[in-house]
C-alpha cells in the first residue's frame, strides 16, 4: 500500500468522466488500498480515483468518528439508484481544493449500487454525512467538483484562489 500525490484543481483530469471498471482485479484492489492510504494520510473522509490521476470509476469513503475503528468502504462503478426528494445544505471541503469550503445543497439520502473489493454487486442505503460524501465522490468520477454546484461568481473566485495556491506550491517545490 502506498500514499499517492493528490491532484489540485484546476486540472483536466478532475474534469474527466471516468471509465467503468471491467473487473475488480488485483490492480483495482491495489488502487483501492493506495487510495485509502492517501485518504487517511490527508486526512479526509473520501477520495475518488481521478484525484490520484486515475480516470477509473473507483471511490473510497470512511466517515467513522476519530474514536471509532476505521470503517472503509471501497466502491467500483458506484451509481445512485435512488435519491430522496428532500435536500439540505451541508458544508463541503475537497482534498483537490485545499482550504476552500462552501455549503452545497444535495439530497439527504441516497441508495448506491456498486461492486465491492471482491467484485460482488452490493447496495448501500446512506443518509447524513455518508450520503453527502458518496455524492461528492460520485461527482468526482463524473468530472464534477463541489464548486460546480455554486454560483459562477463563487466558483471563479475559488478557482482563482487555487491557481494562486498552485503557483505558490510550485515555487516552494522549486526552492
Ligand atoms: O473527495 C474529497 O475531496 C475528500 C473530501 C470529502 C468530503 C468532505 C466533506 C463533504 C463531502 C465530501 C474530504 O474528505 S475533505 C476533508 C474533510 O472533510 C475532513 C478531514 C478530516 C476530518 C474530517 C473531515
Ligand atoms: Zn473532493
């Protein structure tokens, strides 16, 4: 298992509609393991494959509390098969948009179908933070960032901040 670098917006890989996984094989399981290492190290509560430069439909999530044992969920080809009519705003962050946070309005509950680490088809009923995180990660594999749910004004302000942050990071890495 290995930690991989997280790609920061703006980057074309984060705008890519990712390709379905044809089978959950050892390569996909190794990707899932690396994504979990990367997510826990960040730290974060979710991660999608394009955030580590892989344009495949793979996500990982773990919304367990600090004082609880880890509860990772690895999902290949996740799809939302049901969402609640009720929506609510919730503050979101993104490891590809560090230090930027905004309220995003989303359905409060979803049902997600996916392939697990063994390639078996599963369904997960989620509400609360898990539902929000799953929607955020499934957006990532469709090339959508949480800022795409905001007004153009706010989105452009965030993206300008990211261009600045990336320039600063590049200068620091070169020094
Ligand atoms: O996909 C990502 O960029 C990960 C992102 C997931 C997410 C956060 C909030 C709402 C929806 C989806 C993060 O994990 S950002 C970091 C974060 O939220 C967090 C970090 C440490 C402890 C608790 C939360
Ligand atoms: Zn994100």
